[in-house]
C-alpha cells in the first residue's frame, strides 16, 4: 500500500469538480491529489488523518484539505462489518488551482480569497457555528453547471475569508518535503495498522516490523517524518477513539473506555486524556452534554 495519487474522475478542462460519495465506508487508503479539497461529511464517523495529525470526524463536519496533502477518512470498524451501501455519505469539492492563471489572483477583488487559499496549507476544519450554512452551499453545488460551480466556490472562499475567524488548524509539521513512493508505502502501512489495532498492545518491535525496519531505525524514521514520537501519535489515536466512546454514551465507566482503547490503567488514561484534550474525561463528558443539551 502507498500514498495513492488520487485523480478525480472529471473532464480535463474542469477547474472545479464536485463528487458525491454514497458508500459502505469512505475511501480506505492514504492518498493525495493536486487539487485543494473541501469535504462535507453528511453521514458517517471515523478517524481523519491529515499528514500526521489525527482526530475523530462525524456527520456535519466540513474540512479544507490542501493540495498534495496526504489524508484518509478512515471509517469506524463497524462500517466494514455491515457493508451497507449508504452508510457513508459525503460531498467533496476538488479545486485545481493550476487551471487558474496567476494573474487572476493578483486582482484586488481576489485578495481575501488568495489569502484564504494560502492559509490552507496545513488543512482546516470549519467551526461548528458555520457548518449548517456552508453545508447548504456545498449541497447546492452538486446541481450547478461548470461556471456556476466556479463562481459559487469563489463566493464560498470569500465567506471563509471574511466571516470565519476561528478555523481549527490540522498542522503539525508533517511532510514539509516531497514524499517518495517508498516512504508513502511505509507511512500508509504504519497508519493503517495503528488505526485498526490501537486497542492492542502495539510494541515498538511490532510496529517496526510493520514498517520493515529495525526498532531503532523506526524511531528515527517516524520522528523525522512526523515531528513526533510514535507513542505520541498512538496516544492521540487512542484518545480520539475514547472521545467517540464518551460521546456515544455506550460504556459502563471511564475505566472501561481506558482498557478498550489500549491503555493499561485508568490513571495513565486520565493523564494522557488531559494532556491531549486539555480536560479530564469527566469534564469532557460534561462539556459535550452542555454543548449539545
């Protein structure tokens, strides 16, 4: 497996393409493409990995992913078990910046749009208070003609640049330089294995074997490519899964969540949870209930 070079199935002359997915699960490979991507999750849950950043995604989320930025929307395991064709639903907008002349963005009228596009290099998540409005705009794009789509996308970028002030950045310094195919293969294997086996005791020897290098070489390799240790990345994945379980409400106690997400003690789980999210599991639960009461 590798970081696949994904190409949207579109006519060569189109600068803006809208693709609507209605599938059993989302595209299950780490991939990248030259187009900037705006994604609306209509239905489905899982883990989003952008570069070396990971977090849970859910229905209603809107993301902007930079051109050539490796990413994967990894559906939860239940989606692969039931394989119902309409379980995962999303609309993706692909914008090929190479098809727009540079002089176009030098116009004063496009200064704010240019600034927003330049800010997307790290990947962004739209704040929830803007999600309903933006979702309506994205849904409308699916029924528009080529020119209408381009104009509507520019209007959306204008809205992003002028009305949205609190974007969540998905930047942790990953892939600052071109990624070779062999590196892409290896990183995809590491990510896929981690997302599928986070609840197990993943030893350094085991994950190094997945990457086909020695444990010492793996530590240096992962830190070089992600600017963090593998243990930090693994803990982030585990805490993302713990947050999903807390939100679902389907658990017997916090200690149960700790063991089901791969932690060997509730004390260690509480420590890592607070370090990752800035609050304790119980505070996270109260904050979620308050927010969506």
